C-alpha cells in the first residue's frame, strides 16, 4: 500500500509563512489550505504545483511517499 502525504506544513514552518497568506495566494479558503496542511485532504497535482511555485521550491519537495509492503 502506498500512502501519499504532503509536506506543506513543514515547508511553511521552515519559511515562516502563514497558512492565511498561502490561502490568499492560491485563491482558496483558509479551511481548504488548512485541510491540505493537516493532510486531511490532498491537493490536486495542479494545486500542488501552484503551492510549489508560490513557495519557490520543487514540487517533489512537497511530497512524501510512505510505501509499505502489504
């Protein structure tokens, strides 16, 4: 089983950026961005690319794959 998680929370903390700011830049609600940050909901690949562009990082830096052998 492969579980995909995102690192948006970690990157925001590393850069000292608030979720509210990211939500504004994405044109999304704070609640939607918060659900991405808390990994309750995963952004689409398009949104993930937008986040990476806004945060000036490679999109692969936002993805964590926890692959298990089940």
